C-alpha cells in the first residue's frame, strides 16, 4: 500500500516539476523574443534609426528571427528590412532625416549609432531626404558606396540597386560615391550616376543630367511630399506634369486595348476567325482559369522611330519594318504574380508568331533582348537598340528585373518597346 502511495507522490512531484520547467521555458522564450524585438528597452533607445511610417506589409529579420515590422521600432545593426508588393517603409534617421524603402526591396542596417549611420541596399530602391547637414548617412550599393554622410550640405537623393546595375540621382545638395574600381564620383543636384556592367562584366560609371522623366512613380511621389520638396532642383509643377502625362498615357493604352478587344470579339462572332487577336492569355502559374482575379497588363511593340532613320537601316532589313512602325498593336496580356516585362514579352511574341531573340547573362541572372521581328541592336545605326518603358517611364534596369503589377492598379504595367531615339535602359 505504501509503495502505491509513494508512486502517486512521485508522479505528482514529477508533474509539478514538468509544469515548472514548461513555465520556465515559456518565460525564457518570451524574454528572448522580447529582447530581440525590443519589448524591454534592451539598449535600442540609443538607435538613431526608428521606423516612422509603414504602408502595406513589411518584415524584419533580427538575430535570425523574422517577424512583421511595426512603426516606432528602433533599428539595430544587423537588422534586415524587407518590403512586399505594394508596401513601403519610412524611417527617421538622426531625428530629422528620412529614408523610405520602396516595395519589393531589401535593406540591411550596418550601423545605427547617433554619429555613425549606414545601410546596405541589397535590392530595390530608396528615397533619402537629409535635411540636417552632417547628419545624413552612407548607403552601400553592392560594391559601391554612397557617402551622403560626408556631405556638408543638406542632401536629397534616390538610389536603386538591381542585378548588374545601380543608380544614384541627386535632387538637392551633393554627395560622393565610391566605385568598386577604387575611383570616386562626385554627384551634385540635377545629376544622376549610373553604375553598370555589360554582358561581359565590364564596369562603367557615368554621370548624366537628371531629368524628371527619369523618375519612377515612387520617386515622384516621395519628392512631392518630402520635407525638402521646396528646395529640390525640380519644381513641384514639373513633377506633377510628369505624373499627369503618365496617367494619360496609361489611360490611352487601356482604351486602345479595349478597342482591339471589341474588334476581335466582333470578328470572332462574325466568322470565327482568330486573325488579328488582341488578347494574349495564359501565365506561367497556370491559374488564369481560377476564381481569383486575373491580372492583366497591356503590351505594344513598336519600331516607328526607325521610319525617321531609314537611311541608317541595314540593307534588307526594311521588309521587317511595318509601314506604321507598329509590330504588335496594344494588346491585353494576362500574367501571374512575380512575372516580369520579359515574361510577358516572350509570351506575347510566341502567341502572335513574332520573332524574338534574347540571351541570358548568368553573372546577373538576367535576360537581354537582342532582336524582335528580325530587327537587332545596331541595325539602324550605332545608337539603335531595343528599350522598354512602363507607364511612360523608362526603367534604368533590364526588362527581366521589372515585376509587373495589375493593369487595374494605379501603377499598372503597360510595357512599350521602341528602337532608337528614346532614353532608357536597353532591354
């Protein structure tokens, strides 16, 4: 009898010990997570970088633990910030300066101390507004570094990091950039620096005059609302004009696609012919037929600028240039999340029987468009080549890096490609 009672006591004691251990483990876990996330102050109050405004979904990885990023969070060295589609993160730096991270971007915090703030832009785009001279920060772009902290001026700039290229555009003040080859470039307000590698890996770093038309929607929006908006090298009315022009161009493309669709349906209903189809279906996800909303954009392929330079065109190539310069009229194309301008171009050309030749660059994991409809780079002079634009904007990186958005969204994608006479990154 005593043996059974002793067993019961031992079992009860064991259960109590187990409960106590679980409680201790749970407490330690809460303390560990709280320490990582800064619930208990843990020294983060000394950080000069604090999240101010978050739009959409953004994440932070700290000490190997990932979780959703919130506002008013002090950032520490080693933190990695990641934004998803449609989201942005704005952080206050040293009190009055601000850094905003665009969607689909990744930013690492190198230092966050009061007099030593530095970041690494792993991928994507930032907008930085440094109102306080001497209290700005450095931003590393791959093997290049933007030294805004050394500037004696208040400085406002945008920077982007994509596969094989980086861009720095200065709208106020001046800064220096250390290039990976050991040289330094000074960039002042009204200038942009493009750092790129060609298909063979050769480096170039060129400064050009900055134009408002070179900004994407993100930079335009940030420039119009930043604290230094009245002191930039561009007037607000000029930036708004660019926005209005792009909105009009997008609307025009959507209307053209709607007319083509209506014409196609009329032809199909009258004789069943598929000739002249203006709609390209399908996506690599295979989800077009699902109950979820189908994402679409419009695409147009043109070479009408060649018509002004027919004397420069290589012999025998004129037969590939349509009389109106339009290789593919504005057409609606379905696409899946994560697909790029290149994915849609490739599918549209395959569906319509348009010749397309491209090459892959393993070093940058990107594709380069060499020719469309048998028209190739340099076929119409030394400056000719295929380029692309989206919503009236010429991205400064290849088309296989530009991820599309739903055409119904405010920044829906409308790829258009032209040969010669335009500014932008070759596709």
